[in-house]
């Protein structure tokens, strides 16, 4: 099944990857230019030599990229009737714009500011205050603190334990040499991917992309790989408690899982386990309302899993008046790794429907295509994988889970300790 996706792929002479999706009868266009670099890139192997960076460098650079010839790029896009933004995840950084107007000038602008670093000591110092304010804002959120400390408890060496924003000390110490070195190694055209979702003619857009890139050459002749340190099976710390100015405690019960053997296993297992979690800690569970009534948790409750080839975990989290009752509930839930045919049919149909609806959400579709490209996966094959996933496969993955390595994180009201 190809989902009526008209996808055109090109590789330019400078190595730039281009993925274009034609959406007939749509006036909107969204273009996203991404680099396979993010919060995990604290250490890289550059031609056999280990290079160590300050934490949060990918995110800091993302902020700094929004200058071009001394002007704020956001203002330049606004003048072209475009909305623009960017994000940095653990594994990629992307810059994008959307518009219902002409795309040629904004697309040229997207290339110009991403492929040309314009930073000064003044802009770097100005940005420090903005990023430190963002850091403090997250620190004051009990939900963010809960997840952040949980990841520190799970991982001893893996960069997952380090916030994408970086540490406060590294943010304060960031300098122009850090940014330039990181940019030169990770933002060469040969390491970038452009994703476009548009109702406009793809051949005409392709011609314009070639025109924009005709004088842009790849200057990178080094092999660069992200370094992920070897991680023990055991959690870094079994129990962590902290206090904040809150009324009710927050708690997270986390299980450290073995990384997956390959990308296909990771994709399938991620879907299977998250489907199971939706059935055990969600409204489909007939006991869910009773747990709410007993105040074992509030409306802030959930469970999620992340399975990849370099890390895997399962989280159960809640706001609760009785953290110990929630912890015991989770311990009981993981003993019952079953999934009924009725629940699976409902959740599977919901997942397929969400995927179909997602094809018309330009930003989500572009992000998924970028991530699939960087992970070496075929996006349509991934959709088909979920479409064809059978209950027996899901049960096999769930039954194979090892809940031996657990940690608990509590964020308690100030007067609790």
C-alpha cells in the first residue's frame, strides 16, 4: 500500500538529499531542512579521532542559526508571508517554514541561513540569557523535572541522561569556537536533508532547488560518527527523591530495557509495547476509573516506551496523593503482559487511522520523513509494518520484556522531607 503518496527523491551533486511530497489541491507548503545532529552528539568519531563537545551545543547552535548578515531570519521570513521555526531533538536538528504564498524566495532563504553560519561574540552572549531562561523554565516544571531525573536514574553513561539543552555550566561557557567547529563538521550540504510537502509542481520546485544549490559545494572530506558509550544493564540509581513547591507528589517508575538488535526490531517493538501500555494504563482497562476514584493517580497519568538500537526503556508516571500505591500498582501491571484481541483490534485501528490522518498534517509528515531518512528506514514500509502487525507478533514482543532493572523517581511537596 503506498497511501497515494507522490514522493520524489533526489540527491544533488553536493550530497544534499531532497525528499518532496506532492499534495494536490493544497495551497499550503512546508519545507524543512534538517541535520542528523542533536543532543546525543556530545562525542563524535572524526576520522578515527574522538572529539568531545559541550552538552547542549546542537541546541545552542540552532538558536544561533537564526541570524543572516546581521538580521533576524524570523523577520525575513515574516516579510515573505511565512511562519518559521526550528527544533533540536536528541538525534536531529531541523529548520522549517510554512506558507500559502510563493515558495521560491523563502526556500532560497532557508538554504542561505542554514548553509551559512553568521555568529558573533555579541549574538552568542545575547542568546545565553534566552537559553538559560528556557533551562530555568523547565527546571521549575515538576513534570519536566520528573522525566529529567528519571533519565539520569536510568543511564550511567548514555547521553540520554543529559538534557538536550545541556547543563547550566556548559551553556554559560559556550563560545564562538565551539559553535564554528560543530557547525563545520555537521552542517555540510552532504549531511543535510530537505523535505518539502506542497501542492505546487514538484518538477518546478526541483529545478529551483538545483538553481539554489548550483554554487554550493561540499567541503567535508571526513567520516563523522556519533559515539554512544557502552551502557551497563543496571540502572544508574534505584531511588531518587527531590522536593518542589507543589501540592501533590509526582512519581515515575522506570524500567531499563536492552537495546534492540536492529532498526526493524526497534520499530516493531516500540509499536508493540506502546500499544500494550495504552491497554494497561488507559481507559480501555476496566479498572482505570476505579484507580482514579481511589486517587491512586490524577488526570496526569500515563505510560510510554522508547525502543531503539542504542537505548530502550519503559516509563509509568503519575501525579498522585499516594506514590507508594502507584508504585505497587505498576509492579502488579508489569506482571500481566497480556493483551486481549478486542483491545488490540481497537488500538490497532486507532493507530492506522492516526497514520492516515497524519499524512495531511504537513509538519508531522515532514518530521517523520526526515527521521525515517536519517534512520535509514523507508517511511511507507514503516506505515505498512504497522498496518500488517498481528496480535501474535505484539504478544511475542511483550512476553519478551525483562522488568529486572527498575528505578523510582519522586518529586514531592517541599514539606515532605
